C-alpha cells in the first residue's frame, strides 16, 4: 500500500464525503449568488458520476463488475 492510501479508508468513504461536500457547496454558492436553481440540479446529478470515476480509479481494480 502506498503512503497516499493511508489517509483514505478502505471503501473511499472519507474522500467521497469530502468531494461531495465541496462539490455541493460550490454548486450552492453559485446558485445563491446568481439566484439560478438549475446549478444545484447539475451538481446533484453529476456528483454520482464524479464519485464513480474517483472510486474506480483509486481502487485500481478494473474488472467488468467494477466498471459496470
């Protein structure tokens, strides 16, 4: 195990939480500033895709089951 993975837990819950928090707060800040609600819809939907990519690439296992 490399030293960078010591901070991240086995199932990447910590990094997933931090990415979700940052992404949602950014979307909220933009929506609040411009009074435009569609930004929060985009950040909410794209959050799943971002987390899927992050956990796939940090896991290092590229089996068909993990990719699907």
